[in-house]
């Protein structure tokens, strides 16, 4: 169930009252203050600064952007990371051979020396966020279309470069609400990340593509890694001399369980959504785009599967790419089915009609009504 993950950090809040109930929405930790009082009423016992503090340790320092595509959690003072099995899938598969098939058989290092370096894998810790909407809007004032898009990218690059203060610091600007808000994210990157443990894939990927994107899903979807650093705890490329990283903050693991009324929060790097898509966009997705993607991926998956079935070696080489393609093959199938079942396009048309009638009464929307 790997999602396309963008370089942004959001929080989603849940409360447990008799039955599990989730509050609507996702919030940027930097802006969590507007939700803080409501969270306290629901049982939140920490402060807003415990969630996000650019000048001190907070939960943001225990949550990593794993590989640029997933979320990971630091759970010990020695840099141990928990993430999903599907997030570690490529690292596990790329370290598997027909003779030592850790993808199928599982793997657990008995000591630091047995932990497996993963070429190309990195984690990033968020350093700070900054709302740069005024700068972007000022630079693109009066521009439209391709000219505005080009200028926007130019401004993003300028702002990002100015925020980079060293070789291990990375920065980027991301847009929110269809380019109505812009946030700068500054990270510190660590490139020495090693595989510590993973269950056999008949546990970590139990149910395969059939159960993917389904709920509830009975799968042991986890893998364990560790981030390493130089002896001064600074980011460093892989070296046998590196030592486990000492984080500013980590999430202690509790085995007490939960009880009715406990507060829970999900903190991480989600994928981008299109919840404000128009009815026309939904129709295009369900009738044209998604079915085409499914058909094309179905062809690729069948061809690859035929080759993968010929030998264990070929299967291991293609497993990660196959899983990645199959992930969104199943996603688009399910999304199309549910958009139609829930009649989302019809609901949006009603909302659009109501908005058009409301806007017709507002002089500030004269441009929308064709009056100017």
C-alpha cells in the first residue's frame, strides 16, 4: 500500500469514544495551534510545542521521511526505525539472492555488525517549516498559465537554495490547496541507513494485491532499520566506523495497550490528495484516466509475472518494481469503484450548483458570473 509521498509533514487526529471516530482533515504541525484546544478536549495531554518546535526537540524529531517515499518512526536512543514492510520492500528484495532469500524467509540482525547497509537509502529529519506564501504571490502577481508556472518554479528554487546552509541540508517549497498556500520545508539528510529486521513476506505482504488497499487488512506490514552517523553524531556516508545515531527525540514503545477514550495521533508524510477536484475531474478520472492506467499496468504485470515465475533469481530482481506497479494498479481499481459507488461526481455537481447560485448574489464574484 505504498503511497506516492510528497515532502510535507501533516498530522491527523483521532479520538476513541465508544467507537473509533476520526476528526476530519490533516494539519501541518507548524499550524497545529488552531486545532490545539479541540485536541485537548479530546484527551491530548502534550503541548503544541511538543508536536512542533523549530528551536527545540519535539515529535517532529522522532518522525523521519524514509527514503523520500514513506514515513518512519525513531523508537530508541540508538536510531532504531520502525516503518512499513512495503516501505522497506525494495531494500529487503535488493539484499536477497536465491541462496540467501531474506525477502521470502525474513531477516533479523543479532548485533550491529549483522545489520545490512542499503545502497541509496536515506532518511531526512525535518528542521523547520516556513510559510512563504507572500513571497511566492508577490513574485507571480499578474502572471497566468505557463508564464506563472515557470515563475513559480523559479521562486521555489530561489527560496530553497537560500535555506540550504550546509552539504547535508535539503530544502524545498511545496504548494497546498491547489497553489493557494506555499510552505518551505528544511531537512537534514542521513545517508547511512541499515536493515535490522523484517518478517517473511508471507507475513509482511500477507494477502498480496488482493488485500491491498482493503480494510481491515490482516498483515504484518512492518520492517526495522537503523540510521547511523559519524562519531560526532553528524550525517555521514556509509562507513564501518559510523555509530548508531542519537536522536533529539524518540518514541518510547509501550506494551500497556490502549483503552476506551485514549487519544491517538498519526504524524507523518502522507500522499497528496485531490479532495477539491471538480465533478468534471472526477468524471475524467473514473471514465478515462484510471481505467486506462489499470489496463496498461495489467499488461505489464502479466508479462512480468510470466518472467518472474521462471526463476527465483528473476523474481527477486523484479519483485520491488512489480509490487510498486501492482500497488497503484489496485489503487486505481478500488478508487474508481468507490467513487462510483458513493456517487461522488453527483454530490460534487450539487455542491457546484449551490456554489454557483450563491456566487451569483455576490458582487465580488462578478468575474465568476461573466459580468466583467
